[in-house]
């Protein structure tokens, strides 16, 4: 069995969810880092307990779950708090992502798409790029990004700009991506670009996971998983 990884990223309100929806319609295996991020901070989890220790119980909802909006308001205005939160959640997220990658590997998928909003921003996720054959950025014009965010989240100009500035500029990230999907136009234009990307991935003969086959045979399944987890979170 052979497999390669594809990193998918974007910026807040750039339209990445639209692209992911089309990829899922096409039958692609997509691992959503945001979904995993919600799972690893559920009550009684290791990350949940650590977050409460550092951010207090004021960020809890009545059911004991973390109020993402309240926590988001804190980390968007305080970069050091954002780094602290990342140091708590990212190792847990990466461990779960690795489990899901291995699941698709065993099931014989040709490639897996890792939907990671901050792929280029954070140290932990940047470490994953070396294992990816391709990286895809969902781009849109900065002025359009600002307008979309204001409308979607009902934010003022200052609030929207603060949230956008907490991430690297899309114009910078597009220089690092191997593929760019420009979502500045209408949905059909974006869809056609996704279809072209899908055709390229289906035709690709570059199998990144082949380089791990020897390691899996030597170290054994359990040993390789342990080594990869240690590498990803280091």
C-alpha cells in the first residue's frame, strides 16, 4: 500500500470550507483539524484540564464545555495566551491526526488531505509539511476576506482586522503553497479549480508513504507510531 499526504490551509473567511465540501463530494479522505481540536478539549480530557488551570473557569459553558468564543476573544487579543493554548492542544491534535492517517493508510487510500487552518503558522503543524507531497492554499483577495469575515461573524472593521492580523497574510502563505485555489470569484469558479486539483492528485504517482514502508517493517507498527508522534510534537 502507498499513500501521500496533502496539506490544505487558508485564512479566516477565505472560503476553505467551500473547498473541503467539494473534496468530500468527490470522495476524498479529509481529516479536519478543527473537528479534532474540539474533540481533544472535551470535559475530563487532559487538554481540558490544562486549559482550565491556565485560563480559569470563566471560559466554561454551563455544560462544562469550553466556550470557544470566550476563549477566542482572549487569544486573539493576547498573542502569548494564543501560544500557550497552542502548546496545550497541538500535541493532542497531532496524535489524533496521526491515528486517523494510519487508519486511511491501512484502508488503502492513495492520499489523505489534512485540513489544517494554521498549517503555515505554528511550529507543530509546520513540522508536518515535510511529510506532505503537496500543500494547497485557499486564497481570496484581502479586502474580500475582510468583508466576508465582517458579514459572517457580525464584526466591526477593527475586530475583523484584529482576527485577520493574528494569522499570516494570505499573500505570504501563497508563496509557500504548491497549489493555490483562488476563491475570490464565484462558487463555480472555485469548484472548477478544485476539480482540476482533484484530477492532479488522482494522477499523481508520487507516494510519500512508500518511504515509511521500510521503517514500518523494521520498527513494527507500534514502534513506528511512537516514533512518529515524538517527531511530530518535538
